[in-house]
C-alpha cells in the first residue's frame, strides 16, 4: 500500500464562545459620622480617583444616600469594597461600601 491512497481532510476548528464576565457595581453608602475629607481620602487611595472626582462621588452619596463608585469584574469589585470598608473600620468610622451585579 502506498501513502497516496489516503485522502486527507482538514479538521474544522471550533472556537468556544466565551462570555464576558458579569460586571459588578461598587456602591458608596452615606452615613452621618464619617468626615467628608476621610471619604475622599479613601476614594483616592483605594479607587485611585482624583481629588475632584472623589469630591463629586462623595457629594453625590451625601445628597442621594448612595453612589456608584466604579463598575468592574466581580472579584475586583468585592476586593476594593472590602479594602475600603476595612480602611474605614481601622480608622473608627462606619463608612460602608457594597457591591451588586450590574443589570
């Protein structure tokens, strides 16, 4: 038998369809005890915001009761929310950040 008897067929490559990870919102909740300057400090340190952006987010949360800080992947959102909340706890403030899935 010779090698010319076999017919070679190209394989069809199938690409699996990958879904984007679900995004989550980090939400700043307003409280009456945490100083405004400390909230801006946390937003700058944890979320790398500028002074002006931190002030706008803080004032929005102050006026409306809560404000979306950032939208990102779930693990990043949960890590940053926990880091910011823990930073406030260490300083003795009840500042709270939560996460929820984006619709």
